[in-house]
């Protein structure tokens, strides 16, 4: 929708987005029940997990790396560099940026419909490794596309890979912490690595695109994801199948 609205002026999508956020805030305020803090159920009975203990777990360390890589590619480069590539390099018009984001999101949503079940049946590692490899390979390919259909196809494949990765990664972090204890700091650091990737990724990708070309920008981004997949090869499987 943003890409289509951009044809009326680049300010219009931001105004529409602001209106949608206000509408969402109204829905939250009027439709979600308000539960007093004193009536909430208590959390786990064990002491909170310390960050130093989580860092001893190979799965948590691999999760930090994959979270950083996912933030770099999915939340950083996809939002900043992919639309710029579509408009500037492919000369496909401002609506192509919207199509790129929409195709990724649609493919991601399609993968989410079954990836969670697979993570609970095959385990976390196979889904994360596959998702990182698929997303990394497709992202690296984007920089070498010269026509809009191939560009959108590579973007869709990257969205599928991201959909395979997401639920398994979140579930693995929940496995590391366990059901009987909280892990606020552990989860905060995990999220912070994704935010760090989302900040650093577009900046470095932009420098590479400016000096060496988009092929290098997307190639390095894909390489980061593939390196994260290698990190999970050395990590433990966190999923314990019920006996």
C-alpha cells in the first residue's frame, strides 16, 4: 500500500502509516482487557536466569549471532537497502519498493503457517540452519538481479527463509531459559543483538553499495546469515521431545 500511495507523493505513505498507528492504539485501548497487576499469575518458581549462565550455553551464543544476522538482513537491509535497490538500481519506480516489502512479507507469512509445527517436530536447529541458509543465499542473489521479476522472486525466497527461522529461534531462546524461571535480561540482550544488526547493517551495506556496488552490499549481508547458520551447526539442539 505504501508503494502505491507513494505515487501521490512521498509524504502520503507516512501520513497513512501515522493514521494506521492511531487506529491501532484506539483498538488496543478499547478492545483489550485491562488486568490489574495484583491479579496476574506469578511467574516461574526458580530464580531468574543470569546472563553469565546463558552465555555458557552454546545455543544461546548461536542465538545471539543469528539474532544479529537476522536483524542486519531482515530488519535493516530489507527495510533500507532493498527498496533503494529496486528504485535506484532497477529503475522500477517507487511502487517497486512497496512490492518488494509486500512480497517478502507475504512469503514470510506463508512460511509461518507451518514452520512453527516443524520446529516442534523436527527440532529447532534444522529449521534455523535451513532458514539462515535460504535467507542468506536469496539475499546475496538480490544484488545480481537486473529485472524486477527476478528481484521479486529472490525477495520472496528470502521471506520464506526468514519465516522458517523466526519461530524456531524464538522457541530455542525459550528452551534455554526454561518454563520455571524468568529471563528478562537474557531476552533483552538477545533482542538488543537484533537491534544492533538493524542499525549497523544498513550503514555498512550503504557504504559497500556506494563504493563497490550493490552486489557487495547484498553479498556481505547474505554471508553474515550463512555464517550464523555455521554457528548453529556447532550449537546444541535445545528441543527435548516429550517421552
